């Protein structure tokens, strides 16, 4: 390995951590990835709970829609018209600006290969595993992780899973850093050395701890510090104050901090990031309960755009996907139950944008999946696959056999401009 | 491989304590477990009717605000009163959590506390507003805790028909499409089924997702559950007028058909509890939680057998776990169950023997700072998983950089904040890890620059975090 491309990731895995102050080490200075490799960025957002695709992307008003959904998905005709009479949920107004700027696509009536049982947990596992069927519980790795292993120069790519919810997406052999912007600590370099000593026979724990040291050193006031004894005792109160800062309420809400942290990493050496947003399981009073989760999604996308800056945003593709859509008909409590087909959202300056993708199956009862759910007409993995292929140049074969085994990539939707 | 005094405390309890001796035999563990619930008496939480009363009061304050003229002084006054009461309720919820933590710190019967935590997670039903965050305490204390050594069917009935679960999984708004209520509402407000509770009872609470059921069973069970409902501050009740008329068939057996009632709901839940898939699922889940991510097949089979032989007697199933040699498999380097954050924090407090008076004196803001926020950063906000499936069990999930970073942050700060004087790390390594403390940890504790880092080194060591 060449010295000039010695980044933090290789530093961590080289086991040189013990015995030096991370913050001061010349080895952790990020080296520009741009000089040698691709510049594109990919962000994956998992929308947990099963986002109602028919409420996010509202089909043209019709007698049938009114009958199926008396309190939901009714669009005023002029409101944020996308195409073919489809409109956006009014809670997503900021996304309409992205649409107009050619930085948003929506895929209609898509799903993972998951069918019939409509379990969130299996649905999410399958979405993150990227496979056609589920392996044993907790055994499978994630598709984003397998993508890293097949990226040209992938060993040099830094990828982040962000938030207190490490995802299957990032699980696997390729090294992915996970971090929450709320975690911070101060530890003396002596303490760091001793802690590594206690973990000598537990490589898995030692590796995560080494990452924690490196990541905390990025945070203001945190990390491993070189001090002598007298200083530690003298500054004890100050150190305690640093440890105890509960950042839960500072600097914006949690989802914004996550998006900000992602943007900060992507502006530097990271090329891939993933995180999740929850709250989409709207079984009751959906007109009210879906509002906040959709606002958080809009906020996250807009935060990414503003904090990445025009240049990096122009090289970024964001995929927002959910485990399944919801029942076409409203249930007895003005909400919707677990369904099948739904919507997928693509955002980013790298996109051609402004398009409704996929094929609309119709809402007549005989057109529905099991006479209750929107019929999926395409596979979400295919769009993720093309976004990866166009962003990072992975081969069709790698995508069809390794990243999404058994999936057929099919014709290109030509996502990137 | 048989009973081990260290593992009895770590794997089947809340770890070692400088003040409370660990059990010496399986018989002793079982005798305590089958005996009276001493910890619940010593560190008491009010009876369930007190919870309903307080929630009704709080709700009445809220209603009073709503009834007052918008923008009026009167409304403002009423709102101030409501907010004051809400804040007090929030403080009480945090106090109840501290009470539960104290049980874990001081009990001799620590296995009972672990079982309560396990079943509370199995029947996860976090509240979404102040009323149900309050009632969530009662759900665990009164619907789950008394049954952890009883029959699974009684636990299942108590846990899933409790108003906490009914509201969390939307049963309170599920109405039979052909019920009298639905007919009356026709053209006014929509009324119909909500399948949420029915699905999770099958998928998460009884048979498990690999169990032998279909979407049709979900639908039929949802119809059977109609009528079961509740309201804010009220216990569960059965309203005949909301129940779907006619019989329902779940897993090939017919229920109801005559006058709808709770009996049919209890009958189907008893049958689900006695289903062989349920026995297998519960056996696997227990073995995985207490012993290993990949439990010994013979251990699972043994638990499942005992479950089926005793119609799901959970004390018997727990005894089968403690009697099986695989449950006492010694730890190997770099392997073993990795404590989840709640267990990590609880066992650290027990090892420190944080004085009762100190825990009782903690104010809400401090409890947030010392326990609630840190647990969230570690990935396990107190009894608030993302969904009804509870928290992840796989060790790899918890071994993230961010998770370990948050544990380190807490281990450096919290012990010093709760103890007047931190223990000497050279003693603490003995207290927390016992006679088997690894040489590397003993050395690190001795060589630490100060007590704060020394204590953190012990708490962060694999010997403390793996069980």
C-alpha cells in the first residue's frame, strides 16, 4: 500500500492504534479520495415501518380512490402536480422543489421480493439483505456491504452507517464505520492503551473500540488525549463536563444531526452512507400520523443537499426505500395496514430527475395483489442496482450475482445525468 | 459443565455485587424463583388501579383545557395545570424505572429480574404519549411480572389483552365490519378491522414468524379480537356491539359463533400458547437470550420438551434451562453473549452497589442524564424498541463502534456521578469480575491513571461485558 493513500480506515485495521494520540497523529489526516478514484456518492435511507406509497405519491383523484380511501390521499388538482395526474403528499412540499430542479425521481408500484406474510421485521431484513428469500435470523450480510466488496478500489472506500441503529445494510465483511453524532468521550492515551490491552483476546470488541477512539477524535472536545496525571486530576471537572454533555437536545433534532453528520463525512473521504428513519407504520389516523415522518424525510434530504454543497450534491444519489407499501383501502381507523407494492424515492444532484418511473398497475380490485395491496410491477433492487452501476461502475454480473443475487438488472432506467 | 457460581450471577442474574452473595446451587435459584417476589415488596410500585386513577386525572386535566374557550385566560390557567401534572407524571415514570433498577442492584433472586426483562421485551409495547408511557410501567409490573414463573398462556392473555398492548397495536380502533357499531356508523365515520394486534400475536408473541399460519389466520384472528377495546385511563373491556358476528376459524379450529365474548378470545390465546410452534419459538428465544446467539440444539429441544410436557409452565421451562449442561458452557476468549446496554448499565450499578438513598434522591433531569440518554446512545432506550419485536439479540448488532463509544462515555462518567467515592480499581476488579478476573484486566486496573479510568476499564473489559 502506498503511503499517500494511507487513510484512517487502513490505519485502524493496521492495529497501530495503541500508544499514540489519535488526534495528533499524522496518519489520520484524511487523504483526498478524488485524486485517484471516483467522486460519486451514494446515500441509502431505510424508511422503517412500511411507507404508504399511495399517500406519498397520490394517484389522480377518482371515484375509486374516494371509495377506497375516504379520508386519505385526496389531492387538490393543482397541488404539486408531478406527472400523469399524480401529486405529492402536501407534507413533502420541499421535495417538490427538488422535483422541479430535476433532483428527484419517484418509482411507483415497486417492492422487494417479499410477499404474503407482511412482517415488518422480515420485510426490513429482506430489504437490507437484498436477497430474494431470507436466510437464518441474523446470519445474512447486507447488500450495501457486498457492494463495497465489489467496488473497483473498494478497499479504499469509506462507508458510514449512522445512528443508534446499526443496519443489516452495512453488515458483512467490508469494513463500515458506524457512529452516532451524540456519542463523545475523553480518555487519556494511557487509558486507551490499557483498554486495548484488556481486549487483546477479543478482536471483535477491540476493533469496534479502535473505531470509537478514531471517531470520537473527530468530534469537538472528544477522543483520546495525551495528558499527564496531574493535568487529568486538575481538569477533572472539565472532563466530567465533557463526558456528561447530553447532546440529545442541542443542534437540531436527531434526524437533522444524522443527516448533517452524513453530509460532513461525504464531503470528506466517505463515498457511501446509510441511515434509517422510522415512524411510517401508520395504522391509525394516517392523515395526521404520516405528516411528521414525511417531514423528517424531506428535512433529511434538504439537509443533505444544503450541507453537501452544490458540487458534492451534484455527484450524489440518495435512495429512500421501505420494506413494503400498505393496503390500498383505508382500514377501520383511518389508517392503512401492511401491504405490498409501494413507492421508492430517488434524490440527488446526480440524477436526471423529474421523472415518474415504473409502471402503474391500476387500483381495480382484480389489479391488486391478493385483492388488497398495490400490485408490485418492479423490484426496488433493480433501481438500487442501476444507481450503483451508474455511480460506481460495478459490472452487471457483480450486481446480479453478488450484490443482489438472482436479480435480473434488466434495461437501464438511465438514472444519472 | 454444570452449575458455576460466577455464571449463575452473570449469565442468569445482574452480575456480582459487593453486598449480595450469589446463589450456590440450581435448587437455591429455583427455590427463590418459586418463592414470594421479595424484590417487588421491598422496592414497591403502586397497584394497577392507582395507575388508572392517575392517568384518568391527567386526562381530565387535558380535557378541561380542551373545553375552555380558545385564547381565554381560563384556558391558559388550565393548561399550566395540565403541564404541571404531566411533568409530575413524567418524573414518576422515571422514578419507577429507578425502582426497577434498585431491584436489580439489591435482589438475591436476580434471575427473576432477568426473566421480567426478557418477557417485557417479548411483549414490548412502548407508549406513544404520556398516558401510555405511564401505563407501560403497569403493563410490565402487573400484566407480565406476576406471570413469569406461571403458565405461558396466562402470561400471553395478561400481556396482550392489557390496554397498553391494545392501544399500542391499534386493537382499540379495530371494529367488526358487520358489527352493530359499524352498521350504525355507516356513512358517518369509517369502521373496520385493524389487523395489527392479530398479526403480532401470531408472529411475535406465540408461533413466531416461521410458524404455521397464513394471512387468512391473521384476518380471522383479527375478526375474533373485535370487541376488545379500551379508553384512556380505563382497563380493557369487551364491547359486544363492536364484535364481528359469526364464528372465526384460526389454525383450523372454530371459535365463537354464539354470543361474542372474552371467552372466545381467551380460548384462542390458550390454544396458541399450547401450539408446538410456540413451544419451539419460546424455547429458542430463551436459549438465545440467556446462553448464546447460536444455542445448542439439544438445549432448545430440552426446553421445548419441558414446555410441552408441562403445558407451558415457565418455572419448569426455566428449571430445564438451568439443569442443562449447555447452559453452563464456560466462556471462551472473544466469544459469549455480549450484554445488551440495559444489562450492562444495571450490572454496573450492582457491581458498584450504588446506595439506595442515592438512587432514590436522583431528580428527573439527573435520571435523564445518567440513564435515559446514555441508554439511547448505546442503542437501547429504556423499554422503547422501534417495534413490537423488542430489541435485537445478535451480539454483532451491539458490538458497533458507536455502541461501544457510548458505553465508554457512560463508564467514564456515570460511576463518578453516582458514588460519593469511587472504589479502588484494584478492589473493583475483584468485586465485578470475581476470582476469575483475567490478568490483563487486573493489570489495567492497577496501572490506570486515576480511579475514574480504572473503574471504566473494568466495566469495559470483555470479562465484564461478555457473559
